[in-house]
C-alpha cells in the first residue's frame, strides 16, 4: 500500500488577525509542489481560534486551491457533539476526502461518551471520518478498546494518533491489523518512519509546514523500498524537531519558524506566542543550520 503524507497546514493571518486567504493558498501550493496532502483547521491551523464561518470558508478555499491535485482532510472537532455535527455536514457538502474529529476538549468524557460522539458524527455524513487523539491538549484519550469498537462503524476510516508515544501508536496499529479498513496516521514527527515500517497508513505532520520536502522525500523513499534513505530523511526531520521544539510550545514554534521563512503567513491569533527577539534569533539559527532561510545552505546532517 502506498503510504501518504499529510501536512497539518497553518492558517495564515493578516496584521489585523483576519484570515489571509491568498497566503494560505500559497502554502497549499507549496505543499502540493513538494508532494504532500493537506489537513486544514487542525492544531497547527489555529482551529480553536477560528469561528464556525471561518472554518467553512477556509476549507472551501483550500479545496478550491487543491483542485484535485492532493487529498484534503479537515478537522471538525469541537467540545459539543452538536456543533461538531454541524461543521462536519458543511465539510461533507464542500467535498473533502476525510473529516477528522478531535476528541472533545474542556468537557471530560467517558469512553461511552466518546463512542456516542464519534458515532453521531459518522452517522451524519457520507465523507469518511477519522478519529483524532491528542490527550495532552484535550484531556480526553481514545482508549484502544474504544478505537476497536468505533473501527466497526462503516464510516469511521481510521485515527490520527498525536499522543506522542510509540506505545499508543502500537496499540492503535494492533487495532488496524484486526480491522483492515481502519487506517492509522502518525502524529508524532519523530516516529514517522517507525510508524510506516510498522503498518501505519501515513502521517499527519505539523513540522511538514517548515520542512515539506524532507517529509515528502521520506515518503518517496519508503514507498520505493529504500529504507536507508527514508531513515536518513527521518533523522534530519527528527533532529530539526528536537532543536525547534526544545524552545517551547510546538504549534506556535512551527508558525513562528514559518513566519521567519515567509512573513506572509503572519502571526498566530492572540493570546498565542508573541514575537520575542531572542527566541526569533534562536529559531533563525536553527533554520539557518538546516538551510531553510533564503540564501542559506544546510550545514547539518
């Protein structure tokens, strides 16, 4: 099976914090050129800072720009099932390839509550639904037994695991081996190659916003059976991740790094990371070492 890379696309903003659709479309084109697919309105896309109407407009713009050249998954997850279903129906109408549903946040859920939540969304749309687990952010975790139960639903196609650990990925991959139509997408950027080697369908990467070519090269190598080259690209990806994420909150650092590469992406909506001269200097030094600033040549492996 050909494995697929998705990038959790940043949402670009103007100085007044309105969405910059032109800059966002440019980022879509950049990912398509590299060979990656798109996830929009996810964690790296400032989804919690977007209104209902903005998510719909953003998805319409992304689908229009992609124009069938790549796959598009969009996150519909909200704290309440009611709004999640409303959003999912809008995305179903627009015509995306998949609807991701992050676990409810702020509201503490039982596993039964999660089953009811995801089932209600999957029942409401014809587009395949993907569970989205990121307990560090939502405080709700999809237990492997819950994923196994939901995998039996005819319109739940898989899961994005952003738990951060190999053990959680292993548990979901075990579910996928039992349910052939249940795909696992890796979220942790340091585990992409390991996940592919152990049966994952692909990854959904935040760091791919900054390093789209490296991510795409990793997948090309793996799909061609060149695991040595895939491992080499993973090492570059993983080393960069360790250095950048060592500075603080990952999604904000991805956006800030991309801003230093291309100011048109804008800052995140407040109260996210504010510009900090010393932190910008540290980010720029990392980008320079990897040849990611204009005119720079990579000096690190």
